[in-house]
C-alpha cells in the first residue's frame, strides 16, 4: 500500500472483538482473496478480502488468519499464515512479507508458512468442536464464481464432516458496522484526501473539459496524498448522464449550462471515503437548477437530523420518502393526485428517487 503504516492496535482490537463473539471450543479460519487472471499470464490488480484485512492489515495474496481463543498454548491462539517468500517470484512480482514485517503490521507474533499449514492445522481442528468459515453474505451478491472462501468451505466440510460449522459473516456484519476510534482516524485521512481532490476539481471544471479529465485530476490528488486509489469506480456525470446511478464511462464533454454530478472517494490504508457533490459546469446555477439543488440539500439535512441510534433502516427510508414527496410536489415533479393514487409498493416519489437513501460500506 502507498499509505503510511497503520497502528497495529486497529487489527489487534478487531481480533479481540471477533473472538469475543465466538462460541466456546471454536476455531476460525479466514482466507484471502484469489489472484484473478485477465489474459495470458497477466493478473488483475490484487484486491484483498476485506474481512481478512480487517483482522490483520495484511494486503498480500495466499494469506490466512486462524483464531483459536481456547487453544491451550497461548502462542497458537492467533496464527497468521503467509506464502513463503520465493526468490524467482519476487524478481517478477516484487517482495513478499517476512515474518517480522507481518508481525509489525498485524500484531500477530506466530507466523506459519502456507506450505507447512496442513501438518499443524489438523490437530487444532481435531481439538475444536466448531469451525468458523467465511462467505460473502451481501444481500445483493450476484456473482457465483467459486472463489476461495467457497472452495475452502467445501474442502473443510469434506475433510471434517462431523464438526459444527459456523458462519463468520454473521460476526463480521455485526462488528464491522461499528467502527473503533482508531478506524475512524484512518477513515478521516481518506476523507481529507477526498476533500483535497474535490477542491482541486472545483478550480478545474469549466465548459469544454471532459469527464475523464476531471477524473484524472481526482486520481492525481489521490495518489500524491498516498491514497491506494479510488474507493470505487468514480462517477463523473455531466448533464443527462447523471440519471444513470452507476455511470462510469466518464467519456463525454461537460457543456455550458449543465450540472455535473461527481461521486468519488479515496481509499487509504484499507478504508474508504465516499463523497457525492453536484456543481454547475459554468459556475452558476440557473434558477431551476438552484431550486432542485436546494430541494436535494433540504433532503440531505432532513436525513442527518432524522438519524439516531435505534432507528430501523426501513423506517428511515419511509420517512425520507415522505419528505421527498413533499419536496417533489413543491418542484412540480409529481402532483397531489399522483400521491393519492400511488402504489404503496412503488410510491410516486420513486419516479425520481428510485434508489435507496443510504447503504452499508465495507
């Protein structure tokens, strides 16, 4: 990573939080992501499994972490598994972590090389009653490629059929939704970098620039401030293209009189920022553009004021939908009759606000 070294206490605390949720006599085994091919012998840029990173801070392929809080030998209660450094591979692909380097990052003192794991893991599993394994339990998951987590789960179920298998994802979902103070500190760095990029492009945007040129300015500011890169595919959508929620082509000219929507964020140290702003290309809103902008700003402030501990996300969405309805009527986008005759499952406001109000970000 390009970021400065993070405090290993981030990952030490995360592991403590995770193991406190494990039931007694359990072992948890969490895998890294695969290296994925493009064409020939080329690979996509490696993207670490977020759950493994959350526990260890290790951003390297062929990594595992094993948590066994009830192991009688304290040194085996946390074990980091790494690929053994290979001189030939390092000549081509770069240096791999040594033991002391991995310990400094993760705070885990016991390191086992991947090619020796089978001999030490089997007796640990035999002593445990329950095995926590991880899978992707995102509700919108639509990719069914058999990635490492699923291959490993199938392997473990075949090898240890009489053990009780537990879902690590249940614990991750609960814990990762609440950030520690240390995590918030890293997220703030990502936000600060994102703000710098936004202020940079404010001075760059004008009629005649192209969307990809704006994205280039954003990336320049990200990288010069040690960001890993984009937290997600940046959306630079001028004019009518802003109606496409996940517009990432970013290949059109920004014209006089248009409003440009920008949705981007920096990734720093494994944590992400997320910013969306809309500005007039020529620096000045028309009267109608200002009316719409002010309505959106009103909804934004309404959302901030409404949120508090204990609110259910469904209740939150309904409340924002009610307020959006009022604003859209004021704007003349929908009528009282539209609202009176609306389908409760597809309310009138959703013609213009046809997405969710917010989402979890891992």
